[in-house]
């Protein structure tokens, strides 16, 4: 992957400071006692400060984003995660996914994480033309993006869809075979570049507790006018 390219139509929606990084040298493990303290801490912080987290302008602005693309009743995935942590605690999956879920809950934002071993070229953020087929993570059936939904991916692969259904792609979910990932904080009009970078760096710092050889590289970001690539 070379850089993140934000198409003008996505920039106009408020995708103004997206951050992406590539993290290499991963060792995915089921069970990560090194993160137990961080899990306990984020659960306590969320339980003690739920309203304050959800009232942060960086968190509330995601509602405006979904209203602009036609889904005013959509609960943003970062907010969903925070509410689940408050009600049920953080669901543990593996050391890498746990790390980015902790960071997402702490910052109240949605982070996207994708197996990056086969990804190349630019990561393109743009509005959907409509009709793009997409298999959401942990699903068996494809859905179809609607015109105006937000999507990002490479020239060859759609990695995430934000619309009536908001999910990462099943094909690129983190598994026990994953050794490098793309981590994306798309953000919104209220999230600064520093805020989005801090969320990604927090995820990386947590990953490093169980993957001491992990290395992180941030991607450059450019804004381009509206000739769209086709995401398959």
C-alpha cells in the first residue's frame, strides 16, 4: 500500500483527517493475559464515564456523518462498541483484535483492521456508485452497497462499507494466520489528524505488548477530485 486517497465526495462528507497505518510482524494468539489489565481498565472507564465518552464531539459527529449519507437512525459502530462494553464487557477474540477494540472503546471511534498480506496500491476512500457487492465480516451472504454509501478499499478489493450495514470485509478479517494488518481511522469532521493518529498508535502500543517485533508505518494521505476507481 502506498497512500490513502480521499476522493472529493468523501472529503465533502467530513472525511478530512483519515489516518492509516500498516503494522507488520504480528503473531496472532488466542488468549492474551498481557492485555487483561487494559481490558479491566477500559471496562471500568466506560462504566464510570459512559455519558462523557458518548458526548465527546469526536464521537457525536459520527451521527451527522450517517445522516448525510441517508441513515439518520444508524448507531455508529464506535458508539455501539462502547455501549456493548458497558453492558457486557469487552468480548475477547485474539491479542490483535482485542488491542484495537480497546483503543476503539477508549477513543469512542470506529477503527478498521484488515489483513494486509495481499493488499497493494492505494487505499481509496469514496462514495459508492451503487451495486458494489460486499461480504461483511462474519456473514455468509453478500450485500449490495447503495449509491452514496461510503466505501474504502484498493483498486481490487472493497475493505469496508458504511451504510445501512456498516462492516469490514470478511475476506480480510484478522485470523491466526495474519502477520500484517492495515489499520484505518477514517474519522469525521471533528476528529483531528492527531486524534486519529493517537487512536492508531494506542492500538499499536497494545499490540506491541504481545508482539514485541511489530512495526508500524503510517501512510501518506492525499485528496483527489472525483474520478472514481472501481472497488470490487
